[in-house]
């Protein structure tokens, strides 16, 4: 499970096996038992949420927007290269 980014206590990561066929580019975020998934394309949007508050999701969205290029590059390096 490659960790791409850490922000405060949040961990942003991919699962090593993202399905067959592989799902489009996305990022998972975990804090304790809470987990969310955000699609990266065509725009950043929430796919799933289990336990995060609306405020936390807004914060996570902002972190993903700020780090979108890094996350997309890491996705490509891991899954495409």
C-alpha cells in the first residue's frame, strides 16, 4: 500500500491492487478508522466516505487540490510505468 502523502495525521495512499481492470486514478485517505476515496479525473470528487465529517472532507479536498500533480505523478509511476 504505497503512501503518497502525509498531512497532519492523515495518510494518502493507493492500494497495491486497484482492481482488474484497474479503476481510474484516485486516492484513498485514512485517519484512524475513517477512510475516504477521491477520484482525480476528470475532476477531483468524493467517491466514498466512511467516518469523516463534512469539515474533514472539505479539508481533505483542499489538500488533494494542492497536491493533485504529485498524486497523479505517483499514480502513473506506480501503475503505468
